[in-house]
C-alpha cells in the first residue's frame, strides 16, 4: 500500500470518527448528590435505549445545581433537586417554567460501629447523645443543599416534640455549635465520606442513603423525620432562613421531603431531557428509585400541570398550588 492510500484511509477514518462523535448528543444532568446511584443506573438504561446519546451526570447540593444555571449560566438539560422548593425559589419563572415532584424520603440519624455510644443511641435519647462532649457531628451547609437546612428543621422539631425534656432546650443552637467548620460539607456525598472515614460519629442523612450504604441508622418519630405527608402541619412549626440565591435570604417553612425536577430554558437537548424524564416516570424508572430506598410518587405530581410538555401529562397528576 503506497503512502497516498494510507493517508486516504487515515483521513476517511478521522472524518467518520468525527462524524460519529458529533452525532452523539449528551444529556446534561445536574442532580442532588443523594440520587447519584439512581442516576448511574438510569444512565445505563438510557444509553442502552438511546445509543446515540449519553447522560452526563454532575452531582452537587441542590442549591448549587440550580445556581449553576441561574447565576453561572451553565448549560443543563435536566435539574433534579432533593427539594422541589429549591427549583421554584431559584429557577422559576426566569430560568424554567414548571417542576414535577417525583419521590419522597425521610430523615434519619446515621452512625457506625466506630461511633461513640452507638450501641446506646435510640430514637428517644439521640439528642442527648449528640450533645456529649466526646461526640463528633457532621452536617451540610444549609445554603448549598436541602439536607443541611432539613437537619436544622429536624433539630427544631425535636425541641418541640420532646419538650419538656431538659436535653432539648436550645438543642438547635447547641448542636450547630458542635459542628466544626471542617465537618460542614457541601453535599451529602461529602458528609457520607466523613462518616465512612470515621472522622465523625453521627450525621442526619436521608434514609435512602443509609439503606443504600448499609449504614446503622436510628429512626426518628414521624413528627420529626419530615417523611410523613400527614404531618405537614406539624413540620410547618419549624422554619429556617437560608441564602437560597446569592446575597438573598429566604425563609423556609418545614415540610415533607419531596424530590423534584425541571428542564431549564437553557437546555440544549430538550428532546433528550424529555426522553430521560419519561424514563424516570416509567415503571422501570420508579423501580430504580425504590431499589435505592426512595418512595416514588405514583403518579408524579405538578403544580404547573398546564405548562408541562404534553407527553408528561398522562404520567403526572395535577396538584393544587
């Protein structure tokens, strides 16, 4: 084979490879750290069904995910938040038009075999154990992820639920003081790493995370755990002020844990985004959430039903604002 033929073969190979790469379209997902495993599984299923596309996953705290679009002008095709309220407060109506609620969860106290007093910690005394001088607590920055401000809400609700026990007097401020700066993380994945490395003894996390990683957990009463829709009015007795947007403080009222998603206006692959959401809302998608300890909403629901793409409406229930 002469050199000209070899060059022609190389050129044809290069052009065909480039064309294949250009025809492959990414679907960019900014998602809450707590759903990382779910979306790793969904990415495989999606790529199998749509070989010309690939899910590009980027995990972070939910506020961080939304602010990447709203404040940093980053491109995303789908944003999945551990709290639908984050999407509403940061993205609607300027950067997105609607949200869909897809799953629920609850808060638990997570610890391990290494944790001090782990064998004696119960749903009735955990707040006393956490205040002991030897105990190391980790948490997440409330301005970066819902797990952070939900931790504060749980502590406030414990003050109300367990009163007049003297150990719950000023519980929230006492526990906040015990969280060292180096133990205040950006998202739940980082918090999990602290626990796994035995750097901390205890942290509030989602039950799905505890179950997925086979962690020791202390269940909390339904009046506290933010996991029971029937307790919404009770959760509403607690409130926190959080910097939801840069330089803007927002008061958040306690409410049940609800995960949500949206397609922002900057989406460059809205068709791929819709195909992914159809997968999430399907029976296989719901099973992926169930396997990871979440409770999918069946059907999913939206307060913005009339603004949804028509293809979603059969799988989504209208919810009153």
